[in-house]
């Protein structure tokens, strides 16, 4: 579900976007790790703008799996223009080199014969939607597990390797449209 709509292009001074700028760059109240700008929007949506948390800790507090919470949040955000604009701003903020994120652990040397634990057909999802859904799916897997992703978007050959470098997940193979990604050891 794309978040870009005509009203998303204009400048925004809505409460969610102002709150995003106020709390961006902080650390999670539970685990004390840096959270992303999108995690900040998730905290705002859930009414936790004064006690923001990373998605992992939000899910744990709510007794949900990260992918399930992510799906619920993106569904909610996609139907509300002010949150949609804040989400787009968060995506922009997370894409900057100094964006807060958890420190990436060194990627292990890829093992060519690593078995795929899970498979996911992302179809033609674009970059923002693809990497957010991918984040949730990898978070649901144990550290070191391998996810085989089918992504037909023409930008996937550039987007997925860049995302893996930024997040510390290991890209084991990239033969468009099939990508094998090993979840980092958290």
C-alpha cells in the first residue's frame, strides 16, 4: 500500500510531523537503543510520543509479533493523511546518512549453501513499502535465519543491497528477482 498521494507532496506542519521532529533521534525507553524515525511515528500513532520506543519493544509491550504490529500500523497510517505525511517524512529522515538506527553488527561471511528458513513473494512493492515489510518479516525470524525474497520492482537490485548494508543483514545472493538475506545476529 503506497503512502504517496497528492496531499503528501505539500509541506506539512501537522501535529504528527511536529512530534516526529521533536522526538526523532532518541533512544527507546525500554531497551535504550536508538530508534528510527518510523519507529517514532509508530510511537506517536500508539499514543507514546512522550515515551517513544523501537518497534521491537512496542510489539513486546503489546504482546504482538513485529510483523503483525507493523501491518496494523501501516494499515492505520495509510488511511490518515496527517500520519501518512509524517511517515513519508520519517522515510526521508531514515534515508539520510546520519539517521538514528541500531548499530549494525559485522555481517558474517555468506555461506552459499545456507538453507532458506522462509520465503516471501514481495511482488512489485516499491522501495519504502518493500523495506518496511522486509524489516518486519526478518524481525520475526531467529538470528542467522535466511529469507528468500522475490521482488520484481525494477529498483530492487539497488534498493535491497543498500538496505542490507544499512541494517547489517547479510545479502547472500542477488539474482533479480530472487534475493537471499540472512538476518543479522541481534
